[in-house]
C-alpha cells in the first residue's frame, strides 16, 4: 500500500471511529432489534465452499460453548478491527477461485498471498480470534452485490451494531450502510451451521 493510500485509509478509519464509537450503547443493554443489527432467521444450508472448508478445519467449525451476543467495542477493539482489516486487504491479492484453483468455489486461508473474497473474510476472522475476540461475534457472511453476483464479508457483532469487514471497501461500515443484499451467515451458536438473514431493504428472506 502506498503512503498516500495508507494516509487515506487512516483518515477514513479515524472518521468512522468517531461516528461508530459515539453511538450510545451499553454492554448489558444491547437492543438487538435496532436496525444496526442484522436479524437472523432459521437454520439454512451451508455454502458448498464452507462445507468443504469445515471438513479440513473441523476445530474451527464447531459449537461455541461461550457464545456472546456482541463484543463491547472499545477504542482499543476498534483499532484492532481497523488494523486487521487493513493488513489483510493490503497483504492479499484478490483472485477468483476459478482462476486460482480451477474450481467454482474453494474456501481457504490465503497464506500464499492470494485469495477470493471468502478467503479474506476467513483470514480476518482467524486474526481477530488470535487477538482474543470471541468466535461467536465473528461471522462469515454471504451477500449479493447489486449486479447480482455473490460475495462474502466478515460480519462483526458489536454492541454498536453489526460491522462489516470487506475486501472491496476499506471502510468498516454498519451492515445496512453497505450496498449488498444479505443472504446468510454463520450461526453464533455453532460456526459449522448457517442461518438466514432478514434484510428489510428487500421484500424477502433470502436463503440460497
């Protein structure tokens, strides 16, 4: 990343921090019906790529015995989010699974520096868990772009709302401030299960 891009990313991060951290919230009184939180439906099908990933990473696709509703977003936690998001976005070169693996869908950690959108999300989730974040608040999420193509992001459940870490946009935004239609995400109770998401900006509950 160039010094200019680094400066812009830092400026954006500072601006978003001032906005998000100023939002009133208390850890013991989080209103999950607030529009800042994406509403989950019932258990749904797991994406094919996620299913295959879980077969080779069973320890990362299991029930969360100490699940929490949301993590308290302190200034230090915000700084961790920004650092991890920027580091992964800058350190991984985006390439489609078809171009790299010669298959339609393949989820993997981008340890060699190349990966598709879901690989960015997996890398960010792994880094945040290593930093001490509760896995139940770090949810790989499948969305649909405005042009109709599928995409994956990392949704982080905080007491200030569900924040989205995206390899296509360096900003960390509240989920309903992004241009995507939200389809499904990992279950907070079990990383190996997925749930539908209710997106009130559409007229349906998308599950496929």
